[in-house]
């Protein structure tokens, strides 16, 4: 996958091997800069790696979050990059998601979070043959509240809808979209063409995801077109709410007529 997509930054989780082995393999792939949270016994192992020429400064890490500031792209406009490995157990999820606004409080307003969130934004993103909405929908409330509080919106995806699956005896038992990228409006303004691609993988139970901040720019510029289906997306009100909060900085964005009604 690294050979095909040639990423500049790589996020790896559930490594479960020694730090020296991880760094050795990454150097073979020309990732000479590695910031790693080692595995604890047979669990965990989480890192962010980047190539020379990418200016990244890590400023916070835990076993579930590595937060950095990116200075090199675009030049002169630093933005916050956070790799997420959400706690797999519901008992730890609430405290983790409640801590994120505080941890990122002093980070640049342009924020990106990407990784395995171990939660779903919409109930329909989780399924199992024992439960219509799988086991993740009921435990994702704290994550969803964090997104709403911080004004984070989902960057969407292409290709496979679900990024994780579990099989029992060779039979598909459950699946969910646990891996994603979310960002603030400020980050979206910096990278308006950004696209997320889910990569089908028959080896791991997770699909790798690729974020292209240029959005395949070689295909040419695509003009903005309003889609009526957007208003039916439950996430759309978050984007609108955050955008109007920014209106005071953009006089041309002020409402041109009063809104009435409930």
C-alpha cells in the first residue's frame, strides 16, 4: 500500500512488536522520523511516521492519541494533526473523548483527527447479525458529543463502506466504519479538495484509509455544486452552526434577511 500511494505521513496502530523492529521496517520505506507509543505486553503499539521534508512537531501523546502540529504544508499556515486509536473498551471511551477538547485547546484552529476511532458517527455505520446496529452505536455517544463540541465534521469516504469486520468460523458476524477522518471548518478551508479513500484489505480486520489532501488534483478542478441530499445528512447542522460562528470575521457572510419561526 505504501508503494502504491506514496504517503508522506503514516499512522500505525495495534503494532504489538518492539519499537526497534517498527523503526527498522519504517526506515526501509523511507520514513526516517517516528514518534511511537510502545506496545504494552501483547496489546497496543501506536505511532506516527513521516518522511524527510515534512515539518511535523509532536506535542502530546498517550496510548490513544498522538497530536502534532504540521508546519510545512501549506507554508506559513500551521495546522493540528492528531492520530487517534480510540479505546476499544466502552469503560474508557467516555473519559478519553471528554479529554480531547482540553488536550487540543491550544492547538491551531485548523484541526484534523484521523485513525481508528472505535466508534461510529451514525447508527447505520455499524451492523451485526445479532443486532441491527451492531455493538458500536450504543457506545459512541461520547465521541459524537466531542465532535459536536469541537465543530468536527466527517470528511466522507470512497469505496468500502465498512472499514472493520469480525468473522466467526469464517462467517461474517459484525462490521462497522470505525476508521475515518474528521476536521474543523478551518482545516477544510485549507484543504478544500481533501478526499478519504478506504482500501479493501483481505489480511487485516481493518481497512487502511488514505487521506489525499490534494484530492487527486491531477483530475482537474471540480466546481462547487449544491446537492439537495446534504440537508438530509444529520451532520450538516454542525457545519452550518460552526460556519455562522465564523461569520463575524467575514462580513460578506452575514445573513441578508432575518429568520423567523422555531
